[in-house]
């Protein structure tokens, strides 16, 4: 019994649905804790740690960067996937042109309003298909989906796609984020079902 919100993938879509996932038509909201209210006028993104110079980006600076449309599949570790989500935003490599990374940097810890964190290896973060999204299906990104702006990392489980981002901390060694400290896998690649840390949940 999958219920009315979930369905088995169609044949032509099944090669896009990772093992153990079901498709959903809706777009569930998955948030630990309350939804922070963040106005674009006060929103800032702080980039610090292993960078040549710490930077604080405001809304207008990020909106002045090249804007792109993205269509990406979204896979939550709680086993729902949504295909062809349409976003608008700024490519991670484009925003990262604004800072010079220290060659020692190997990891990034993403910080959010409300205190959520998640960690990524730089090679997973700096990919061409990753982006900071501020529109969803042609509308301003709703607060419950991470508005005014969130990270989207399509090739990993969606807990890496941090909502309400406000900081990128560059590190030379791995520091685990919120769910990663609480038993989720350090990387979270859906095709190899990197769901939970062995022994805790699996
Ligand atoms: N700041 C923050 N980002 C977050 C979360 C959260 O609780 N707080 N949940 C994560 C999880 S587990 C998932 S599946 C996706 C869900 O995004 P959605 O609520 O837009 O569907 O956001 C991720 N980003
Ligand atoms: Mo999730």
C-alpha cells in the first residue's frame, strides 16, 4: 500500500529513481524544527574559514550574479523522490568566483538560519550542477522550502540541500553536520543508498 501520494515509477522514469525510493507528486516539506523567517533585506551569506579573505554577501550581490534555470530530481532519504523540480538561482561555481579558497580547503560545512548544518567534501560542493535556488516552479522560493534562498545538491540525498543558508565554512578536515552527527551517512549518495552510518540505523 503506497497510498494516494506515492506511486511506482513509470517504465521511462524508473531509471531515474534510485533504489528504495518511491515517486511523489506533491512536494513534502521536511524540516527539523521551526521555519525561520528571513527577509531578503537582512539575509547574508558569510564565507569564512580557509578563504583568502572572509566575505559577507548580501541579497543584491547574489542577485547580480548570472542567473540560471535548473531542472533536477530530488531524493529524500525518508524514501520519497520528486522528479523534474524546476528551480532558478545561481550556480555554486559562479558564486564561488567571489572568494579565493585556501589550497588547504577540502571540506565545507554549510550553516543555516535556525542552526541546521550539513557537510560536504569540496568536490561534491563545487560541481557545475549545484546551485543556490531562490525560485521554485517560477515563484519566489516559499519559506517552508528554504526561502529566500537554499542550496541544491542534486547528486546527493536532499538533506545536503540546506534551506535558509547563511554560511559556508571552509575546512581542511571533515566536520559533521546536524544529521550526519545523528546517524546519517557522511556523503549520502542515493544510487549506492548511502543512507545511514552502519550500525546505528541500518
Ligand atoms: N536548514 C534546513 N535545511 C534542510 C532541512 C532542515 O531541516 N533544515 N531538511 C533537509 C531534508 S532532510 C530534506 S529532505 C530537504 C527537504 O526540502 P523540502 O522541505 O524543500 O522538501 O531539506 C533539507 N534541508
Ligand atoms: Mo530528508
